[in-house]
């Protein structure tokens, strides 16, 4: 179904038409309609236009106002200030537009005009290592961006660029060769066991590595065997990857996130491309030999003493590292996956790496005007003290511990409020509330900013939290259940109370908000919208009795507003990856 035009867009078009009727020389000028406190909308575009046409802005606004006139959409049109137009819409127009919206399963969200294929690199933990708080943001932001892009019609392909390659595997594999039953594959291993097995092997191998020079040498040789594709070495490497995946999946499940196996394509997957990537860069002169290594220099990237900092494509000993795998991944994504956009959701502390990698790829012609790359470098999760989040003992926080604690806190909140919930239901809701709280806190700040991880605040019922939104949703569902046989129905003939208008006009903006959040990679804009929606609903609920409204038509119309609010909350939260339980 084609998406439904919003009332804001209709009004904007009306003003634009009036503008070109009154002033043919203005061409197709945008009236720049915005929501306003003084009226429903304000058109600000006439000021700039008057300047361009060297006219008087108030006079110009007057001409446009006269050409507009009032009708069944526009209630009043007024010139204000230096040359703004203040516009009030008719109550009936609000409800009519929303009624069309309610019949549209996209809830008014337009499909993007130009779509392509975005390869999104997110949720990238490292093999044989525990996931920590630093891995939270990439997963949560990446998942939300992907949902947003998918919904606006972009084709998305996920890539979990896991750290599954590198010198540390020499040590791990060599240890396993010398201690064969240490990572015995068990069919029923769960995530926790898998990680504790890996931790044990990691610690034990590290200890031997640090203490025994001969083992160190054997481990070094093992790296060479791995990189040259020795069968036995690769089989053992695969055991580490498989065991790690059991663990990753358990954490992603806790995060209520779906990860597809075919999209877990780690650094190792590009191993066969590395030599060719280096050759292409060297032959084209993009990379040069320097002290035996193959490197790329940049005019504007300098380190201490003003010395240029190069990107190392190949080390002097012939080995390839992180840069070579990312450059090879770009070739793969552009050539084989036909990507038009490469999106990376990676810690801002890696932004220099990506600047260099992207610039290298541009020089090589792999990126250009048709194929662009962006790093959504996200900020750091901070503790209450404003420093990077650590445990009391100063260690990095395990992601699982943090999620478990959030769910536990949420259980307390749910239990306190629960009226007709069974114990099983309380536990199920606790997971939805707790994980939702963690995701929402992350997504409601602009990705580039740091934020404090404060569980008390995150599960608070008042304020900008997911549980506040979830309660608003559940409350609406409870009203709809109580309404029994009386269903929601739009009644454009009714006059609206101020709280109904405010809610209705905000509902009207859902489509534009989702489109903007997707186009700008800004999930926090959707979060802010939803919070405002829940707040406006709370005001409406306080001021406008629903089931005890004056007339049956008014009951139906208010149920209609309730229902559309609930559907909008549900859809918006789902785009952020957050559940909305029917009862809380
Ligand atoms: N595994 C890396 C880490 O934990 C992140 C990978 C980011 N993606 C990429 N294409 N480099 O730091």
C-alpha cells in the first residue's frame, strides 16, 4: 500500500501552491513548515524568499495568506512576526488524516526515494574472548539502524566482522595440540560453559607462553601454519571459533537480537584476498614499501614530532593485520555484494583506523561517489563516576553480568507494579523490561556521545526510559480490553480537546521522524519522538476520559487515538529492537 501523506505534508504543499499562485516568480520554493507552539504549524520559508526577491516579508506573507484562505483543512492563517505564517488546522482534518494512517500498515512511514544496498558492519566480538560492555553499543545501535533502514526500503546485509584471526591463535592452537582434551567438543555445551572452557584454555596457554621460550617459538611457527592453511591447524582453529559462537549466540539471545550465521564473516574470511589487496595497492602506487613494510601515507595524518603515521597494509615480515582485512572486506562488499553504502558501527576510538582505510580505498577506486563508507563511531559507556565503565575491582564489565543485573532490577520494578501477573509472566516481563532499558538508554543518546550506565535511572518509571514507554503501551492495551465490544473508530465531525489535538498532531509526524532517523543514522531521534508521544499520551489520558467520555462517538474517537498511539509505540519500539508487553 502506498504510504499516506501526513497532514504536515499536505499543509506544506498547500502553502507552496499558494506561494506560487501569489508569486509566480518565486518558483518552487519550500515554505519550511514546522510544528509551532503558537499555532499548529509555522511556515518560516517566506523570510528567505522575500530577501531573495527583495520584497517585504510581511507583505509577502500577507499575499500568501490571502491566496490560502481557510477551508476544511486550514482553520486559521495568520501573518506573524517579521513574516512568518502561523497556521492552525481543522480538528476534522487531523482525525481524517490519522484515520487514513490507521488503515496503512506502514503507519505513514514513506519508503526512501533512492534505495540501495547497505552493508552494515556491527556486533563484532572476538573469538576466545569474553564480550564486554564495549560490545554492547555496536550490537544495539547496529540492530536499530538496520531495522530502520530495512523499513524504509533499503536492502541491508549484515557483517559481523569478528576478530577470529591473528597471532594469538598460534598460542591457543599450539596449546591445544599439546593438551588435546582441553576443548573437547560437547554437543550440549551452553554459552556459559563454552566461555568458561575458552577462558580456561586462554589462561593456561598464556601462562605457558609467558614462561616457556620454546613454547613461544612453537606458537610462532603455528601462526605460520595457520596462515598458510595447514589442515590440522585450521581444524583446531575452527574448534575455537565454534565454541566461541556458542557463547556469542547465547549473549545475543539474551540481548533479544537475531544474528544470522551466514552474516558472521570474520577477519579470517578475507585471508585469501589479502595478498591480492596488497598487490593491487602496490601496483597502483597507492601503497609504497617503507622499511620492508607496505604502507600508505596521508598528508593530514601525523603523529608525534609531526612524523606521518602510515597505514600498514603488510608488515615487514610479510604478515597481514587488521588494515589488510578491512581493505579486503571493502573489496568484497563493493564488488561481490554490490554495496552502495558501507556502514560501520564501531567504537569512535577506531575512527583514525577507518579514516585511513576509507581514504586508501578511495585512492584505489574501491570507494567513490557511488559507493560511500561511513563509520558511526560511537562514544564510550561510562560508570557513575564519569570514567569508562569498570567493575569495583577496576576490571572491564562482562556484558552478560551487566545484562543479568539489568533484568534483575527490572524484575523488582515489574513485581512491585504487577497486579494480575503470574511469577512466570513477571520473569518474562523482567527480561523485556530490563533488556529494553539497556537498549533504550543506549539509543536515546546520540550515538557519538558518551553516556553513563546508571541502572537506577534506566529502570525508573518516570522519565525518559523504555519502561515508561512500555507502561504507556500496556496501559492503552488495558483500556482497549476494558472497552469490550466498543471498538476504536474515527469521528472527524467531533471537536477536539487541546490534549487530543496535541497527541494527534504528534502522531501525524511518525512517518517523517522514522524517515529522518533512518536517513541520518540517528535512532535517538526516533527515541525522542516516542518519549514525547508517551508524554503527550499521559497528558491526554489525564485530561480526557476515554471510556467515560460524553458521547458514544467521543468514546470511539478517543479509543481510536489510544489505538493508533499504541500501534505507533509498538512499531517505533520494535524498530529500536525493544519489546512492548501487552500487560505490565
Ligand atoms: N572485532 C573488533 C573489536 O572488537 C571490531 C571490528 C569492527 N569492524 C571492522 N570491520 N573492523 O574491536
